[in-house]
């Protein structure tokens, strides 16, 4: 008989798998009815967003296939706000039409080279000033976006030339950026000397959002990788499903309000295609909704039925792609109807209004209080006949 040594007690190992928390996207949750309903016509969708009056909580993404001055005017007439990309084709070309035609018409295996070439042209001050004038002439407030590296130059310039809102937008926004070889943008200093509101995006983290608010952010945009034309989640492996991300940042907003008395709007940016998803984003805590690809399908959009991510032109590591979304009708049809399809992709605002009414929410703040339930079966329960009929 071989005598065995007594077993040694192994130390406890800390596994990251044990610390993985559940997170939720739009497909994972549903909205639970309460004890009240209201008339749809009594639902109020308006708000003041960074000093700008919005009749509907819709913001158009700063994407070249979505926003140009004409589109900004069309959306303003419906009560929303469009954001122009200061580093896009509108600021590089006197007439971007031919460039947009080339991007839309390029073969799939050539489009990356076409995008890279199109964005090599320099950004021109006179064109930035001209686009701001054109947006105002179209009847819209002028909201513009730039990456942190370009914000230091273009922020003061745009404020001087009539911009109403400046969005500092990057792949992942943080309260502190560590860098060697250059002086990164200090958000606290930037918001202090800018004479117009400065919004910041994008984040998914509550603590980061709180610190951005402390540094003067007028609004915080939420979403890393959920957009239809974005490939950040595939290329870099980064992202948090939108319902959880929005809820976390909304929690930071509420905490900041309690501490300071200042309310900082939260914008859900990306991942929404249908009315139900807009409703879920508001219920998760969003104050406004930034849409890209759903609006790129409008006749007024400059993209010719395609859309591409803002990082798609990168010559070394594109984190966006060109997608074909088609052109389905006017911007009015997409946002306020009447819808001619039953999949929820048209009359988005009407669907949001109807959802709020059914849940007893008269205002957007009320909608933020409705119950969200974990409901992975909500999209398939009892729907087998729909699959057979399509």
C-alpha cells in the first residue's frame, strides 16, 4: 500500500469569468404595462436640449451619408436636430456630390480605397463657415461634431461662426486621456472657454460619464459599437449592449443631478432601427436618441441609399463599413408616417408616442420610470406564423 501525502489546500483563484456581469440589449428586454394609459395626443415629446428646443427627441448622427445642410433643415422642420461632421466631405469639398456618388457606386472590394482617398482632401475653414451659414439658412440650429484631436481648433472657430452646439465625439470618451508626445484635449478647460454648450461622446461607463459631467459636458452620448455601419465590436472587441449602457449612464446623470442640481441629458447613440427600440432606449433612461442608418434611408439624406461609419475612411484600421440601406421615402414618412410597412421601421416617432401612451407616460421623464423586464422570448413568443407568411 502506498501512503498518500495529505492534500494541500490550494489558494483561491480570482477568475474574470466569475466577475462577468449580465448586460442587456434591446432584444433582451421588454416594456411592462402599468396601471395607467393616456391618450397619444396628450403625450409630450418636447424638451430643451443643450439650449435648443426640440419637439421630438431625435438627433441625426454626424455621418456624411446622413447629414448635410439640407437634411438639417428638413429634420428641424419636424422638430429634431442634425449634427454635421466637421471632418467629413461637407467640410472638404465645395460640391461633395461627385464624391458621394463615387462612394455610393464603388464596388464592395473597392469601397475602402475610395473612402480613404475621399477623406485625404484637407478640411477648409471657409467651407466650415459656409456650411454653418447654410444650416441656419435652412431653418435649423447648427450642431457640429469633431474628434478630440480636432476640437481644439474647430471649437472656437465654429462658436465664432454661429454654431449652437459642439459635440466632441470619439470612439470611447474618457475623463482622462493619457498620451505621450502630444498634449491631449482637456475637456474641463475646453468647456470653460467655449461660449456654446459642449456635448461629449461616446461612453458606456457610469463613472466616466459622471466625470465628464463634472468637467462641463452639456450632454453625454452613449454607445460604443451598436451602430449598423460600425465594426468597433468586431475589430476591437469593445462595447456594452445599449440598454445596460444607457441605464448605467442615466444613473450617473441622476446622481449628478442630486449632487449639483444640474441636469445633463443622456443620448442613446446607435442600435435603434424600429419604434420599439426607441421606446426601450427612453425607458432605459435616455433623454434623446441619435439615429444614423434609419435616417440614411430618407430621400433627403445625402448618402444615395448607403451609409458608412465615421471611422470607415481610416487608412490603417477602419472601424466602420459601407452598408446598403436603400431609400424608402421621405424623412417625414420615416419619422412621423404614415407607415406603409408593419416592421416598425417607419413612423418611428408615432410608435414612440403610442408606446408611451400605452404605458401611461405623458412625458419623456415619465417614460424613464416605466418597468423594463428581462424578456428574451419577446421577439419569438407566438410569432411562428409570421415567419411562415414572409
